[in-house]
C-alpha cells in the first residue's frame, strides 16, 4: 500500500484504484526479465506467451467461459467501442438499444454510429435508476441488432437485472426468429457481483483493470463464441485476429491476478462494504439535516454512494474535503472537469441544481470505520463553512 493511501482518506475507488502489492509483484518480472515478444519463437518469448494464456484461463474461469472467448484490451472504453462498433455492419436496417444512464464510453460510440445512419433508442430509467423494462419490451423491434446496458452504474451504483433483460431479449428472438446481441459494460462489477456470463445471459462483456487494483491501460472483452465482431485495430493479428499490436504482457498478467483476487475476496468485501455504507448513511442522517440520497440501498452496490446537498455546490464540497485530505468526486471522474449536470442524475429526475450539488463516495478495500467517521465529521465542517460564506 502506498504512503498516500496510508496518510489520506481516499474515497474515490469507482474512479480508479492503486495497484495492490500482490499484483505489482506478479507483473514486475515481465518488464525486465521476462520481456520477450509473445509472437517470437525462442524461450523467453514463449514464456511471455504462456503468461498471457494463463491470464486468459484465469479470466475465463471467473467469467465461466472458454479461454478462447477472452480478448485483452487497453480497458473498458476500448472494450465497449470494440463491442458496439464491431457488431455494426453496413446493413442500414440496424437498431441499437441502450439506456440514458450509460457511461460515455457507450453513449458516444452509439452516437457515432447514429451519424452514419443507424437508428438508436435510449430507454428511460425510473427514479432509482432501474431500466423501465416495460418500455424496453416496447422498444425492441425487428431492426434491433444490439442491446447494451451497463451492469453497475459508475455514478449511483445501481445494479441492472441483466438476467431478466436477457430473458426479454431471448423471448423476442424466439417469437420473431431473429438474433439480437446483448452487451454489458461491467467495469464497476468485478469484486462486487458475479461475472458468470452464462448466468447473466450476455454475449459481450467489458471489464477494466484499474477499478480492481490493477494498472490503468488494461482490460478485457468477453465475446461469446459464434458472435462476429470486426476488430478496431488491424495489423499483426494478435488476440486471435481481434486486436492487433504486441501484447502488453505485464499489464495482462497484472489484470488477471487482480481479477482473481477480486473474485476470491468478493463475498467478504460485500459484507464489509455493506457495513461501512450503512455506517456512512447513518452518520449523515444524524449530523446533516438537508441532503438527498441518490443511490438506492436495495438495488445498488453498497460501495458507491451518491448524495446531493441542496443549496451547495458539489465542486466546492469536493475541494473543501480535499483540503482535509479526503478524496471524493462528482459523478464520473472521466468527465468530472465538466460543470455540466450529470446525465445520469438528470435521467433520475434530479434538477440541474440538485445534480450540481452532488458528490459521489466510493469505498475500497482499505476503507475503515475511522475513515467513515472522519468523512462525516469533515463533511459537516465543510458544509458549515460554506454556509457561513452565504451570510
């Protein structure tokens, strides 16, 4: 663990995580000792190739799939783009269905496809962030070729019922003799929920390493055998012709180890996160009068908590906490530099003022009860200080 994590109260794990020591130890030899190009024939090259295949087998075991269905990428954004753009064909009769609360790494590729003529449909969510399944059923049509819904939302932590969505898709396929590909952005799910792709009923699934204590710049795309996806990158034909370019062996090794550890610790972590989340909300309830909880406790992962403080500016709260050594964010860190209201919170029905008054707290493996108490105390102090400026 880094000195920074020891000395500060980092509560932004949905944005990114540090590389945990076990993962770092696993990857280091592949930078300087086991550095061979996996495409070469000599022994250190084969050592690299074997490490990649071991990582593929480890990942496949956790997803409950065949190793040949695992493709390593640079992270969640690339995996999402590969899934969405790779499914598209020149067929103009092509419809994509998604939701209003997806990550921009899903929304923007869909918008790019809409610019070249495909039709897109974004299904509304209810006030908890759950997809309105009745609306989804009405939206599916004979032109629908791809459905993409995220597993866990990165801003509010809501969990979509992928199993039920898959059943709806399969029933429509059966009734109409057609094929619809089902993709899910599952970047926030590892270590929190089961990733078994058969249970979930997905054809494509995206995961990123830096949310699970692996380095930034590595992830995977699960692609069910028999699903045709065109590669985004052409060249040497690595990753079974799906992603050309010399493989990033140390990062792939690190990713698989982090994924293995996240699954190994998942049930224990779930109990810990629930306890800490309850403590945080209880503390806020007892100390702060006027706030809005934007994350349902029943349908969300407990480690992601989104709060609005009417009458306050979310960025001012974040900076005030930062001065006290506490790190939280406003929605998605990928777009936190923007002063625009969160599209996710807007989809829930929050006003622009409520959205801009929000902060996101995301707990991690090093978070303790002391960190929660410190956060609540500091939040109360920051709000009191900001209130004094209004007088």
